[in-house]
């Protein structure tokens, strides 16, 4: 089973960006941990980062031909992007929304997700384990689009 992880804007700065909020785990370490955990679940996981909304949309649209599911941390686009929402609606594979931090304990503008209701689920607040839980959900859960 092939899974794609899509990281949105600024996640490439993990380890240096707001370490009091996101910790010291770097982007490269996060991806390595996600891939290793996926391997434990007999999943092949590919991780991609995009600062551009259009790149995220293109990757979502192309994903059903190569992947069985998507784990997405749309980052700031979570709260603003109707276009990413529409891209998720246009595909037939399950998508799980994740966030490293608990978005509901942060600024009020982060409390609304434009994509949550078109994803099979949302996991936030568990750091890298949010991604691990999303992989489990796709692998073991009843997550049909």
C-alpha cells in the first residue's frame, strides 16, 4: 500500500520555526520517522513539501493513480483554501488531515478547517504522532472516501 504525505507551507522550517510550539524535530527527521513508522505498518510512504497552493492541488489531483491514501498537513492553507478542499473532493482515495499542534488551542482563526469535512478524519496536537495515527487510520481503519 502506497501512501503520500503532503506537507504545506513552512513545514520545511521545522526545528527552527517556533521551536516553543513545534519542538526541535527537524523536517528531515519528521519525514524519516514517518517513513520508518510506515515501514513498520508495511506501507510505502512518500513525503512531499510544497509552499505553493497550486503545487499541493496538482499533487492531490495526481495522487489516485499512484497512492491508496493521502495524509495532508495543509498548514496555513487549512484555514483558507477552498481550492485544496475542491481538489480533495475531486478524488476517490481517502485523505486524513493532520496537524502537529492542537489548532484549537491556538489563535481563533486556526479553529476552522476548510478541509476537515471533506477528509475522512482530522488528527491534531500529537506532534509527529499525528502522522503515525493518520497512517494507522488509512491502513487499519474503515476510511473510505
